[in-house]
C-alpha cells in the first residue's frame, strides 16, 4: 500500500533521484570522448528528457539562446562553424573535425604547455588553448539541439527569479555564450576568464554580432568588490587550484544577498582529465559553504544556486560546523567508503536492466 499511495510518490521519487545521482557520480566516465554530430543522429525525443530539460527547451530563454548563437541569418550549426573557421582561419569542415575531437587535441595542448609541471604550465595551457573554443562552441550547439543539458538557459531562468538585481558576471566565461544570453535578456553582463585565447575569440564573436562586450582578464585584473548581483561559474570550479580561495573571491564580488550558480564537475584522474584538479565533490561543496555560500536550490546539470551570507557570527559558525559534519568529517568519509561498493553494484544492475529493455524493444 505504501508504495502505491499517491502522497508517497513525490518522496519516493526524490529518494530515487538522490540514489541514482549518487550511483552516477560513482561511475561517471573520466573522459568526455568524441562529441556527437546532431546531423548524423536522430533528433532528440524530448519526452525522454527530464521535466526541467523539457521546460528549458521550450522556454523564451532557449529561443534567445538560439538567436545569440546565430550570425547573418544562418542556422546555429552554420554560425558555430563559421565563427570558428573565420577566427582560426580554417575551413568549416576542419572546424567540425576539431569540434568533435577537441579532447584529443586538448591533451596535446596540455603536454606542449607543460601542464603537468605546476601552476606555470597550467596557466600557460589556459592562456594558449584553442581546443576549448571548439569544445565550448560545439557544446553550445548540442544544447541548442537538445543533445546536451541546457545549462546556460537553466542558470538564467533561475537567476531571473532569485537574483536581487541584474548585474551579472560569468566567471570562467569561455567563448562568451553565457554572457551573450544574459545580455540579450536585459542583464548587464561581464565576462571573466584566465584564458586570453578564449577571451579574444569571445570578443570576436560578440562584436561580430554588433555587441560591445565587457571582459576581465583574470591574470592581471581583479573583480570589483560588491560589483555583481549574480555570478555564474558553470564547469569552472573544477579547474581552479583552491576552490575555497576562489569562492571567497566570488563572495567578495557579490553585493548583499547576491546569488552564485555553479556546479562541481568532479572527474577521476585520467590523461583526458588532467585539467580537472579535484576529485572530491563533498570537499568542494564544503569549501563553498565555509566561504559564505548557503545553498538555495538545485537545478539541472547538477548546478546549485547559493545565496551570499555574511561569513561571520555564531549562526554562520554553526552552519560551517554542521556542513563539516555532513560533508567532510571522518564519519562521513567512512560512510561514503562503505557504501561505494553498493553504489557500484546498483549502477551495474541498472545498466544490465537497461540493456535488457533495449533488446526486448
């Protein structure tokens, strides 16, 4: 009776979601692999996507996202490839090849920059990478076609509800598509990145569309104190050496009650993930909280919205202590280690069941 009671279903659904999220995090592939080409696969059946994905895909914000990717009346695909081919002086066909195989090229760039030799090599990689332009532009294209989680659209929809104002910073802005989307929706948006090559490409794209981007080069510029009402850091924090230090910087850059939207893209160590500097999502979450960020809500693409609070006082110290107990204390770590084999077994069972259903179909 309990399992069929209508009132129990939301709770059971939430428990199931948390369980499968934990399973997927345990077994998440280290490498991203070769990107798919939407032109070579069937269109996405949106009925198979989650509710938040479907709502984002059908939203006015997604329509705006399509528009900021287009140039000169071309399709999103043609525009993405033309942006890359024009800026990097190659052909659309070669641009497509680099988009699909960006990860292999990134591994080569990392080795050439001396990324394994410490901070100097890592910064040199970020300052000179070209492969990430191809990856990020193709990822935006995949989002527009429904093949990737629409993180940019989800973030702006959340912040339009929760942010106290419309001053926005995209921290780790990459090719600038997030800034473009926010600006198109009436925000005062600023790009910030350590990569000079990505900032140059982003300026080119935005100016090509008649925009006038504001950009901060994080190598030699600092963020203004209290300068923003909202900050997005999507797929960014995994690449900073000290998450707590970076979180404190973002905390200072937000005004009162400012909101941060971010995710923690934690990967296991592999040649294809050398630029992912962290392997403990709980530690990263704790670093955010002790910097003065209190979780507001979770959303698609494993993103969380955080409210800035004063990082002082008895209530804040109690919050930090509680977070330590729940996230990184020795008992919490022992429990995580004990349940890891169970989660792996559940993941493999689910994959076998999925395989059986596919064969029956």
